[in-house]
C-alpha cells in the first residue's frame, strides 16, 4: 500500500467539480489499495477570496506545510490547485527535492479576466511557471491538453472524469410536474463565468430551471422573472432534478470539463452546449447531445434525442478509469524533478 497526499485549496464546504473529482478519486484509490490523505484549508486560518467568498484562502507558512508533509510521510505528492496551499507545497517540494505531480482543473486566466482588466497571458505565464517542475500535469480533456501544449506547458497527460451511475440514473420525472414542458435545466454555480445569460435569454418553448447558487443569482433572477431559480440541491433532490429534465443546457465557454454534463447524461438527459473544450470532448456521440455555435439550435436538436442514448454514453465514463490514469502518473517523492 502506498500513501498518496493530495494538496488542494478547493475542499468542503465548497461544492464544485474540483472537490467532487478529488473526493471520488480518493474513494477509488482507496479501493485500489492506496492510503489517501488530503492537505486542505481545514485546520488553517483562512480569508475569503474577493468576489468568491465561498472560496477560502489559507493563511499558512512554508514551515507549517513542510511539517505537515513530513508528518504525513507520503510516498507520492499530488498538488491539485494553484492556490496558497498548492504554492507552498510546490515550494517545499522543490526546496526538499521531492517529486510531485499536478493537475489543471480551472481556467483561472479567463475567470480573472471576466472580473478584472488582467491580460490572460499574464495568468497563463504564472500557470506555466507553477506546473513546469511537475513530473506530470493532469489535464481534463484532449482539446485542453492540445491547447496548453500550444501555450508552452509540458509533461501533460489527459485525465478523464467519472460519474456515480447509481445516484444519477434514469427514472420517473417527479420534480417539475407543475411547470410547463419541455423542462430545460442548468445545474451549477450561478456566476458570470458560467455565461448563463446565453441560456436564460433563449427564445425556446418550455420552462428554464436553474439549480445552484452564486453571486449572480439575485441579478439574474431580477432580469429573468420567468426563470425558475431553485437554489442549491444535493443528494436525492439533485438526482430528481436531473432525471426530471428534458434537456440539460450547458452554456459555459470556459469550463475545462463539466462534471454536471456527465451527471445529466447518466440521468438519461441529452445535453445542449457550445462546441468548446469540455462539451465537445464529452459529447462525441450525437445520440447523447448536441453542440452548436447557436445554443438555441443545440437545444432544439437535443430535444429530439432519446434518453437511452444519453445514458449509454455516460456509461463510458467511470471514476475507476479516472483513478487508474492518476495512479499511472504518480511518482515517488524521491523522483528527480523536472527543471523549473
């Protein structure tokens, strides 16, 4: 049995694709015989990230992180995020000559540019520097791997995602019976980078339903009074929302993958999206969903698809495969580091 330490700035109580991925990954690695430990903001003083108060930034020093790593004595170190904990784990690993891997989960350059006048290339320069010494950098999709390689990133490995096929499964439509159909669903964070305006402004029949919360909810609810904002859901309530939809609409142009796409497909719900990184990589079977530069066209095409095709396509994505790829790139802490 090997000990794997995953360092992440994203952790509970946050609910997002990064947290869900790392939680499922740890569960699968445990089933494969590994002992998984997480170094997270829990237990440290934190402060809220400006414009993202749900995200807490850890206030901690290099000696503290060095002591935590020594105490946990991992055989492998994986740095999952580029935040304060990730930066300090990178610093300590380089200082002590410890081998490590990293992963690229989020398009921070585009997210930052949506809020502040910061050129994206500045942020990509920081990210290149951050990931350069890793033995491998795991990337969610083939198209993003190709894009990052073109931006000068190295040691890239494409790393798929999975979905809980038991929790998210086809079943009776129970959630939206009081609303006129078809039922068009979005699940996720309600914030500017998710490009929700493109969905909410569509001139299509039926009911638009938003499940999730975030800083843009109040503004969008005021601008689109006919849209049904249900707030955050989890567990059986979330699963019921998925299986009760007729189409899942994913308007984001900046997500690196889109775990919610897999949850919808596993629930038997066809997906409509733009042909961008994430949706274009996942929706490779035209029976599972529709991608189009015109989101309204994609919705109309997705409404014509049957639920069986969506579910069948989702069965190709498993957390076990995700864990196997991760396991395959792990390096021992004694591994010789790449040049920073």
